[in-house]
């Protein structure tokens, strides 16, 4: 390869790298704008908790989880509902009790009749399939139920008959 061809190849590579960098910077700026718009819209309803709103959105965008602690009446459920509404996501809520079973939150197989009158198994999804899920008073749930929730959080799927992916798990 001649020196001129080598020069053209290197400069072309630099142009592609520069173009990719510019594209990345545009995408980052677009994300910052969207993130700021989301915070502004949520703060119309959730006043005085900017850091909580920001941290919650960071957890959502990083496919993480967040533990909200506080006495009743601070607006934890309202926060989840508001974020769901603003982002167009389906929120869910589970109130843990000592008699709550894993199938109550994960879902279960139900026997239904099809059009021909034959009995078939149908999976009825539980609340864990919501896009945003608030689990209230998790400490009151049985260890089996807590383990089922933790497994769903870690694996991003539910095993009940078959393995079923949860929303946003991929």
C-alpha cells in the first residue's frame, strides 16, 4: 500500500471515528433533554423530592431496583403511579401479608375451556409483570414469597410452568 493510500485510509478512519463521536454526543444530549423533561413533568405532581425522583429515574433507566423506605403517607405509591403515567408505563402494587403466596405475585396456571369445549391451561400473569412494581411492606411476606420476588428481580423472568420474561428484562 502506498503512503498516500495509507494516509487516505487513516484519515477516513478518523472521519468515521469523529462521526461516531459526534453521533454519540448527540444521543447523550438528547437523553439529557428527555431526562430533564421527565423530571420536570414528574415534579409537577411530586413536589420537594427532586433527588428521590432523579434517583428513581436513574434506577429505571439502568434496569435497576430501588428501595423506598418511609412512614405511611409520604407518597411512595403516588410516586410510582406518577412515574408510570408520565413514562407511559404500567404500574403495579403488591401489599405483602403473611399469607401472600409466590403464585399471588408471579402468576399461575389456570384451567380454562377453549372454543371446542376442551380444557386447556392458561397462564394468568401476576402483578410482577407490571412495568413498575411497588411492593409494600415486603418484610411481612413469607420467605418463599420474598425469594420469588428476589429471583424475578435478579433473573428478569418468572418460572411457573415455563420461563416467562418480565417487561424490560432483555
